C-alpha cells in the first residue's frame, strides 16, 4: 500500500501552523503542544535545513524568505499525498 510508505515529518505540520498563526504560542495551543515543544521542532528544522525560518522584529514573528520556500514545497507535497489517496 503506497500510503504506508509515506512518512510525513510532524515538524513540517508544525511549521505550517506557525506560519499561519505567526506565533509559537498560538500554534502550540492549536496543536495541543507546549510552546517549548513547538520552538524545539522549529529549531530542529532550522538546524537540519541550515537556515533560519523565522526572525523577530519588534516582538512580531516574521517568516524568512527561506521559510516561504519550505512552506511552498510542504504544501505541494501535502497536495500530492492527498491526490495519491
């Protein structure tokens, strides 16, 4: 079965939620995780990808250009997985 072979890293789901909420705290509430767990997942992705995904400016969370690219790819992959069933 094809869907059994597909493994979606939860960190990317967390990234999409942080991207949409523009807040680690709001994303954590939505995902029923602690804020530190969300921060850890994003930091782990940043380490793996070798780039910052968010910056803070005047107490606001701002996605980087690289974050936008990653989000675009994650959305494409999600769409393909959905079409595959």
